[in-house]
C-alpha cells in the first residue's frame, strides 16, 4: 500500500491565492441579460425587509414621542413646583 501525502500549501501559494481572490472580488459583474435575476422571491424579500425597516422606524418614532411627552410633563411639574416655591418665598417676607 502506498501512502498518499498531501502537499502543504507554501507561502507563495497562499500569497497567490489571496491576490487572486482580492482581484476577483474587485471585478464588477455585468448584468446583461441576467437583470431578471431578481425574481419574485427576491422582490418579496426586498419588500419584506423594507416593511420591517418601516415598522422599526415607526416604533422608534413612537418611543421618541413618548419620551418627549414625559419630558414635557416633567418640565411642567417642575415649573409648577418652582412657581409654588417662589410664591412661598415671597409671602414669607
């Protein structure tokens, strides 16, 4: 029986492989006749993603509106307190 040994990649091979991979990743693909590749399934996925983003945006805007309402209520409460303190301070003199 003959033992088969696999050659270990050399540093030069790895460097060439990385260079080729980098070059391949920078090549722009031409759509040509493949523009219909965005199938109905792909379009549905895009629509679903957009819908989820809209929902997240609406939730974020709702939370922001709630925060602003709480802030306005605190400011109004603090204003009333400040008014009472001023009134108490001026009546005590």
